[in-house]
C-alpha cells in the first residue's frame, strides 16, 4: 500500500525568524522551488510560503521595502496542510479533495513523529497514483467499482489543478489528455487538441522543437524543466509557461506516455519586471532614479573616454517648490513635479538622460558635445522652461529653477566627482538669486572646503562656550526711555575672531544646530533680562527651523520658569516664513505661546507677500517695520507712504509698531511725526554685551562683599544712548550734532 512516504520530496525548510529578503534570494536561486515550508526551533512545521503569492506581495507598491526585513512568519500561510508520512495515499487524496483541495494543489508538508520530513506535490501524487493504478489493475481486476473511483479521483485531481496538465503518447506524440486549465492557457478547447500533435496547430519549426524536447525526456527518463516557454495561443496572444515533463512507464519499464505540468508565469514575470522597475525608476515621474542615473552617467563617461568628446552634467533644483508644497498641499506638489519632469524631457535630445534624484532635485547627462556651447544652450532652455507658469488644477504657480553644470573632462572623469561639482555650481546659482545657471569654477571647491571647516567649528562652538549674547535697545518715543532690548547672537571664534551672524546663522539652520542654539539663547537671555527693570522687555528671535521642533513651547516655559522672568516681559519675534511652513501647526504653537502671556512680534514686516493676511489670522502684539523702508524714508516718498500705511494699520488694530534701522536724528523726527511709537537702530545704540546693557539700564555690578547695588540713573549713565526728548533740537545739542 502506498503512503505519503513514497511521494515525499526532501526540501530544506525555512526558519520562522528568517527574513523576507533571504526567502526572496532563495526563490531566485532555486527556480524549481514552488513552496517553502517554515519550521520552528524544534523542527515542527508552522507554516508554508508559496512562490507565486510571495512574488506578487513583494511586487506590490513598496512591497519589497515593507517585507524585506520582516520575518518570514509575517508572510507565510500559518495553516498549511500537514500530514503524517504513514498516511495512506488513497485516503489522503480523497479526504484532501473533499476538504482542502486548494492546499493539496499548492503543496503540503509531510511529517514523521510531528517533525518535518519533506514536502508533497501534485506531480509526486500523480506519479504515485499512476503507479498505484498500474499495480491495482492486476490486483483489483474484480473490483471494478474501486477502479472507477480511482479513475474518477485521477480525473478530479487533474481537472481541479490550476496548472495545465497534458499527456501525450510516447510513440506518436499525440495528445490524449488536457485539463481545464490547459484549455484556458492555450486558448483552445480540448476537443481541438486531443488526438492531435503539436504540428496540427503550431508552425513546423516550433512543432519540431516540441518533438525534440519530448524525445529527450522519453529517452532520459528524468524530469526536464523548460523555465520560460512562449507558447502561441489560438487568439494570437502568447502564453508564458514554466513546464515540467516526465515519462510514464508501463509494466515492462518502457516509456508509454509523457506527462507535462505547465504553470502560467506571466503574472510572476510582470511582478518581477515591476520589482526591477521600482529599483531603477522614480514611480512619481517615471524618470530614472539616482541609481540608474549613476549607471548611465558612468557608461556615458566610459564612451566619452573612448571617443574623446565632452560631456556635461546638469544639476537642477526647483526654486520655491517647498513653498508650493506647503501652501497648496502634497498632491499639487506631486503634480508640479510630474509637469516639471515632462518639461525637462522636452528640453533634452534623444539619448540624453533625465533623472529625478529625489525631492525637487533633477539631473541631466548631456553626452557627445564638441564644446560647452551645447551645455549652455541646454541650461538656458531648462531655466526658461521652468520659469513659465504651472497650471495646477486652476492654481497658477511660478517657481523657476536653478541649474549647476559640471563638464568632463575639464572638471573630472568620475561620476560622483562631477555630481558634486555640479551641486557646487547649483549652490552658486541659487546664491546669485535663483532662476539662473552657473558652471563649476575651481574657486567653488575652495569655498566648499571653507564652508565645511566653518561647519566643523560651528558644531564645536556651542560646547566650547564661544557664543555670547549682545543686546540692542528698543526706545519708546512716548515714554522717552528704553522699554526693551533685543537679544542678538554673536560668535567669538578663537582664531577667526567675531564671525558675522549672516555667515553662521543660515549654516546653523541648514545643519540643524539652530534648535540647541536657540534653546541656549532663550535660557541665557531670560536669565539676564530677569535682572533688568520691570518695564524693560526682552525680545528674542525665533528661527522657522525651531518651529519644526515640537518641543519649542516646553523650551519657552522652561526658560521663563528657570529665570523667574515674567512671561509678559518676553517678546518672541518671528518672520512670516514661520507661517508659510506647516502654517496650521505653527499657528497652533503661536497660540499656545500667546496663552502663556508671552508677546508675539512679526519681524521684517513688509518684505513678504502675504503679511496682511497673517495680521488678520493671528493677534500679533507688535509689528516691526523693516529697515529697508526706514533707510529711504527721507528721499523716497513711496517708503514714507508705506511706513505711514503700516503705522496707521497698527494703530487701527491696537498693535505696537517699531521702526528698525534708525540711524539719524532726521529719520527719528520723521518717524515721530508720523506717530511711530518705538524705534530701534544705531542712533539709539549699537548691539552691546550684557554688561554694557546692564550699565545702560542703570544696573551696576558690585563685588561679592557689597551689601547693596548702586543704582545709576539711566540719564546719567556714560554708556547710555542719546536721550531723545520731544524737543529734537535739544537732543541734537546733547548728542553733539546727532
């Protein structure tokens, strides 16, 4: 009596903690493996992974990234068909067809004493069943009913199989069996196939190939596999099949039939192609990604070296893309990237490579150049194409693009080196005002090295205690006194000396150091301001980058709590870019800060394009007129008109207005005449260290043994700014002519 032990195939199992990527590589290396059993630490089966289902899941969007590093246990069928090796073949197949036919067709796990022994497949069952029938004919000649059941059983298995099953006679290669799945795969009813040979429905060359393959199987007696067989269908299409063939022998050991099982692998091939495409193409724009771009660039450089011509790499960055993404939303941002990709395709020649490297960064490889004239023209076309308005679902958007260009061989022959230099040139193009292109120059590399050195020093400076705070007074024209001081960060480098904030603040924002720096400024300034007179407020600038740190409110609370500074004496200055970036979240944080009692001021008012809308959306305590307007107030009537409009606006809304950059008495008098409440600038005082500001405010430091502090009147302090009573002439005499 045949048992499942007679059909078992030895197959190495997978362990439940193995990762999906390991199983992916195994399936690729073992094309004949259709299922992989999964066992636990005691070698007991706990699941089963089927090849086609696995590849389909891995090919789904982000499937490979999602499952590659997950255990196989998350991918397996945790209820596989498991059967003991000593189970009778007939009993097993009959029961399985009744209750778990689909599991039988897929494959099942065979155990011995509860531990893994091997796997069983339909092909093995068919061979065993054939041998059973052959022996059973002699033994069960009188048991016609049993024979009919066996035949019915065989027919049921063959018809239920999702794979194509066919049988040919060994002598003339005529088909004697084709199941339902075979009809579907070939696109032919079995009536057109049974009794015919391949020559009856395939061309002579293909039919001869099939006959030769069949003969090899019949003569060898071994299983032969055709990994990828493209078989013409009756409807003109093409079936992609993976076929296993084996000879069936009679009692005398002679090959009597040829049995074939074909699996439709078209879907799997599409899945594999999709995996390959996802590895090399950007799914949003369908442009080559960074990996494929690097390969194309390396190949183009190799061709350039053989031909002796020139090559250009264009590094492209969309200007103001982040603003569009933040204000209009990511779906329209994605649409913008797709349209930008199409415009780039339209700029280049056939054979040039356009790629999306990530975010809003693109690149082009332009090969076969005799000189850089062609590269200049392409860069001009790109800048011009990207400067045209984008129509995004009814929104007219203008962004522009900046382009950096590096050339081979003049700028190098290595792909990474050229990209790096094109990036440097792009940085220069953006620094020059965006919407332009720039070729790499050797001085750019020197500047980059200097920037890297500055970055290293900057990362060390906070720990080394090289930062200090200066303070610039804010003078109230009504009260005729200093009513606030703005904290300004300074960096005293041990070798460079005082480093300009214009040099290190943008860099600190770029490398993420502005958050710890901002925390230090808040805590240090609050501690200093707690010593000032009660009427003097502290103003601290906040970077947009600090709002990306959702702990900003906690930091402010901690700083005022540790210093004892009343919240209403702290004034936080922001620019409108804070509200352009993730405006809903940032607006919520501003309201939280306002609820603490902290005052909120809008700095550089008038330099943006939507300041008025923000004044309506948030109750600012103060607006500061940018110094660019104050500078021209005496010569430019438009500047005076703008300042007057802002002052009137602030007065109507109950918002204090401060004019920045006041450097002369004439400017001050003009502002006073327009009703300006507060001024700030060099005419009052340059930024000064904390000790000088303390003296200016009438605070004198004494020795540790002193019992009390001497209070120096503000009007008598030598370091105090010019005193500015309403009589400007008297002020001018005190200031020595202003």
